[in-house]
C-alpha cells in the first residue's frame, strides 16, 4: 500500500525540541525528494523543508531555518524533522509529502499529519 | 518569493452546480501550477498538476486551466464529497514552494 504515516507529534513547551518521523511504504523511497508542509490552526498550507532523494541537499523556509533539520534514512524508508527552539507559532499539523519526481517538484502523496502544539 | 493569491476565500455552491476557483501568481509560474484538496482528518490530495493534468484517480469533473499568472480550477458538477478546501501551489521557482491561502467550497 502506497502511503506515508507521520508520528512523533505532541505538546511541547516553548524553547524545547521535538522530532517528527514519517514512514514510507509502497514506493521506491530512495528515488524521490521528500518534503514537510505544515498547517497552523485556521491558516493555510506552508512549506517547511525539503530533502533531495540522496539526502545531500536540503532547503528550509525562512521561518524555520537554523532551528529545524530535515533528514532521511533510505535504508529504513524514513523521513525525519528535528525541531529545536520551538515557538508558539510552530503549532501546526505537520504533513510529510512525497515529491512527484521527473524534475517536477510538486507533492503527489501526503500523510495524514502529526499535530505539534507548542504551549507552556 | 512568488506570492499566490486565491479567490474567493469561500464559495457557496449547491450540489450539482459548477464551482470556479481562481489563483493568481505575483509573477509568472509558467505551467508549474498544482491544485490540492484538503478535508479535515484526511491526507491532502493532489488533484491537478502542470495547470491541467489530472492526477491519478481524479474524476473528470475536475479541470484546470490558465497560464502564466492566472489559473482556474473548475468543478463541473459538485458532488457531496467535493466540499472541501482547495489550495493552489507554484513549483516554478523554489525555494520556497508557495501556496495560495485556500478557497473553501461549502454547501449553499
């Protein structure tokens, strides 16, 4: 079954850290770039981070650069997002998404999301 | 950064009627434009990419059009399962990948 399943969400205090994971199945994970996208309560979609298929290149939104790290383990078909120095405005539903590939970088498969709540 | 602007914010439509959603880019995105459907509690779903190509399994009542900076998603005859929030996204110039703010299609 082709799917992405996020885990690791929860409630965390401002300034603390959290790690999200995304388990991929049903496709050749190591062939595709992967992305994290979030949706804050009552807001739209915001791209967060991207990692190339081989893990050698990463991109980050300005709002998370220097605080978040995207990584992947192709042998385990896992994508991760390490979030440090969390702020109230990082509260959101975090989706992992698969890239379409073929040099067209849009998102053709999404997980159901992991909820992160930053609150004291 | 390319800013994507969607209109209207909310569209009230009766089942069986046509819905027309607009998306405008602050600069040309060529044909690198996608549409997604979001429903509460579900994974977002890719509907359209390359302006007008339907993703696998997407019904023919969904169609996309436009070029350059102005794009449209049309749902020809709304079904109950189509009431959702729709987002456009550009992938012409990145990072960042940018989305519109969404259009909610609700039952009239």
